[in-house]
């Protein structure tokens, strides 16, 4: 097989890159080790920055998002019961949209299927070859047969545990990582949310988040130990603990029910540098991980593949390497800004096992500063809603 760009991974990063390149007339083949059903079964958050929403609309996959997504003009922070709303429109003139990552993936899958562009699911033993030369290759096994794809470039969009980053020689890669000493226990329930906007709550017992997937489906999170056993967290125990951590007024509006999904996600910050190795590029979770506190994971994937699609379009349209040569530095600048914000939000809102009373007072002082200083509130809202490319 032969194509112009081989894309490894059929998550939202790989599918969106394929869609953007298709709009430029660039041929792609997407390889995914899992089945399409498995990919759609992954539950992920979905707070879309203003930029991500615009990119999805320009890619022609935003119709259902605009019809079903929830536009949010603000966000609430709560500390020990004290509650403060921050208006995005008032402070930075932008907004965000709540639309699940699973639904973004579903829309991108449908668009690719309609276009006829090839996606190969259940591709086993994917391996990358010769990406430091003029003719990169990707091999994989399917139905017991080893197959090969020759291409001009490879885009590694296959996540943190994928083959793309592992293919890079260790000496060529610098990796930065912080693993946090807690995780998020998340519950999905078919009940209306307690509030029309997200509530981030810091409490002496730990962090909590009230979120949603739609007007009739809610997603709630609790900070738990990394040693937590999900089997010990019954639905009743979860709801009781959530009520303790969120403001009393929100707790009074909480409508509970049997969980339809329950999981514990570890929190980490991770960046790999650089993002280009000859004719191989890393994008999305293959390149970076952010804790979910700042709602940046999917949005960074969108900005990565937007930069990369622009660089490849410039190469094929003008035979210029300028965009390709600048991709890594351009993407990393935005990545590190998002890493900083996600680290700041995580540090502000969570209880750390070794945190002293002094440090707790600093958290409260930071919250007080956000409430009293328009400049501080603007900085937070600017980062949360996402600056332009």
C-alpha cells in the first residue's frame, strides 16, 4: 500500500488530522490497533475551548455538536462551601462548550466513513520503520497476514502507550513527568446536573467536580487515594461523600441514581520533546498528558493536529519545509502553557498527602485573590477558555 500520510491511532487526534488533511487533498491511511466499537466505548471528558469548537466546525463535523452541545459562559469554584462564579464573556469575551469526547470521535468517524478514506481497525503489532529516511514504512498484522504501508510522513496519534513514541530512539527523546499522589473516581449517571455550569470544589476531605455530558446526563468526580479500591466505592458511598465536599446548595439539588459507568483515573503531567523525528511527528496523548483539572487534553490534541495539518499542507502545496521544521516548537509552546495551567488548577484545588496547614492557607488566599482581583480572574478564564492559535 502507498499513501502520503500514515496516521497511527483512530482517536480524536488521528481522525481530526485525517479530516483536516482530506480538506487539503492529502491522502491518508489511519491504522488503529483496537476495534471501532472499543474506541467509541472509551469514556472521556469533553470541555471544548472556543478554538476547538471553531476547528471542528471548519472541518465540517460540528453540526451535531452545535445542536446537542451545552454552551457555558462561566465556571464556578468553591472552597470550603464558599462559592464564586467567573463569567467567561465578561472577563475574556469567550465561552466553552460541553460535548463529550466520545461524541466528537463518533462525528469524526462518520465523516471519514462517508468520505471513503481508509481506516484499518484491529491492526496488530504496528511498527514504524525508516522515518529518518525519505520513504518511511509502517507494518502491521491483520487476519494473520503482515502488511506494509509506504508513505511520505507518519503522524503518531496513538496515545500515551502507543507504538509511535516507543519507536523513537531513547537518546533522541527528552521526557518530563510528574505523577500526582491521587486519582479521580468518576461516576456517570442519567440524572440532570446539579448546576448548569461546572463546579470545581476544594474541601478538606478532597477535591470534587460536578460536571455533565448533557442536560440529562451528569458526570461527577471525587479525589481519591492512588490505593483506592473501586470495589469498595458503592454508589451510596460515592453520593454521600460527594454531598460532603460540594456546596450545600448544590448538594441540595443533587439527584442520584445507579451509576452507568464508574472508574478511577490516575493524574499525571507528561511532555515528550521534541515532537518531530525526521518524517515522524507526535501529536495528542502520544506527545503529552495533562491532569484533567484544566480540561486541556482534547483541546491540546486539536491544536497539535491543526498545526501539523497546516505544516503538511504547506509542504504539499508549496514544497516548503518551513511549517514542518517549526511544528515541534510551535506546538510545544502551547503545550507547556496548558501544562502550567493544569498544574496550577490541580495544585490549587486538591489536597496533597503531605500538605501543611500553611499550604492550605495559601490555597484559600489564592481563591480569595481570584475573587477580588479582576486581573487574576481574567488570567484564569483566558487559560480555561483557550487562547487563539
